[in-house]
C-alpha cells in the first residue's frame, strides 16, 4: 500500500465580517428579494428599511421608523409610490405575512430605473384614462 503524503494544515486567514468592512457604518443586511448585501447607512434617510436594488423590504418596524419592534419579520414588496406635500417620494410596501401597508422614504441610492418604472406604471394601465391621471 502506497503511503499518502499529507501536508500540514495551513492556518486560516482571518475573514473580515461584512459589518467590519471599511467605510461601512452600522453594518449590512442581506436582501430577502435579490439576496445582495446592503449597507445599513443610506443617503437621505436615517434608517435603511429596503433594498436599493429591488426595493424589497423586511417587516421589522412597528410604528416608528427604526424601532425594529415588529414581530412579523415578513417580506414586504413595493407596490407603488406616493408623493408628500413637500415633493418627497414615499414607497408603499405590502407585507406578505400580515397584510400591513407601510410608507417608507426613498433613499438617495435607490435604483432610479425601478422607481421610474413604478411611477409610470399607472400610465400603462388601459383601464385608467391617461388624461385623468395627468390632470391630478
């Protein structure tokens, strides 16, 4: 029987966890929609609550943004956009677990193409007269 040569085990190099990456504040989370790692820090808002790529969220806040007090933890998909009186856009999310609707501020790094597609979606609906939408 031939003797097999075994090498000594090499020590593993230290791997930096995602929350310790340089330039990141507050860590990262994994998106439940597209599975990308998303930084918690978001330009234009104090509490990141959705993925900037696919706009999917996780039901973690109860009443106050950033309270992380919701026990549901269900997947929330962006249904539509709403505009506040000051012109700021809000994403309307629907929780697939409990059915709750929530309004979330858009962040400065959100996917502009996804936001515009969502904004013009009512214009593509043939059941709604375009003149009625444009007069609003």
